[in-house]
């Protein structure tokens, strides 16, 4: 749980054995607590896994139906940045990581909310470089500068987020009818996967002045 993968699948009718559907190429899939995620736990990249769903898990009213998913795991992404830890810079929000990698953020008690964007590298990854048109897998927590409360967090959502740097559209924010702000996303360009950044942003696009801690987990 918390990781995400690239997969392809074939859906088979459990009664007739006929193919009922299949993926077009690979798809990104965040692992959560749903039945398919549970069936994929501990499976390695390169594995082929068959998962039989009960009618209730499949959301079917027909109790005789048990769909079978045959899933190929093509690639995996970690749930937290795994880059080399860098010395903390003074003047930025304090970041403390839980054993899972989930960040806690403490906003400085002195000083006003940021009027411009600035960032600091907390972990230096050595993977592929993020480009301005990349589609990236992220984990992040955002804390409002004034009220010190969480604005949004993929960690509390229980899944990583898939975001387009060009548009700001993301899997999680689309559920809130929102997009990730460009002021934050631009700080990720040129960084490498495996990196973690703390980013200060002024109010923008429906987000208040905030502190972000962003883990760059992969590029699709």
C-alpha cells in the first residue's frame, strides 16, 4: 500500500472463460486497500497475477459472476523519495519524516507568508530528470502558512498522485475540481526522481500561501 505500479491487464468472464476486456497499453495504478491492490501485494515487477473478484467486490448484482483479472506488472514506483539526505537549510519550514516517509511540516513562527516562490532540496535523487512537459508520480503534503493546517495531502489520501507538469492536472486534485499550481510545479523541473523538496509558495490558484514537501517518485 502506498506504492504505485504500471500494469496491463486482461479481464476474463469467470463463468464463460471469454475475454471481457483488456487494457490499451500500460496503465498507472496506485496501490490502496481495494481488492485488486490486495491481490497485487508482494508481487514483483515482471510477475503475472490472476485475481478472482467476488460478485460483491466487483459491484455486480449477479451472484453467479466472478470476474478474473490477469495482470502483468510492468514497473513499480516507491511511496517515498529515496535520494541522499541533504543538510537542512535555515529559514525554511522544518520537516520531520515518519518511518513511512510521510512528512510533518512546522511553519516558522516568525516572518510573514511567502510573497515569492523558493525551494530547498531535502533529498537528492539520481534518477531521470523532470522536464517541463513530464507526467510525474508524486507524494506531497501541503500546509497553509497562516493557519498551519493541512491543505491537501496525497499521504492522507492513501495513494500517490499522477500529475502533468504542463497543465497541473492530477489524479487527486481532479477529485477536488482543482489543479496543482504552476508556481510549485516549476520548482520540480530539472530535479531528478528520488528527490524531495520543500517549497514555499504564495497564494495562487485557489491555494493559500503554503509550504509543500514533495517527493518525486517517477516519470511516466
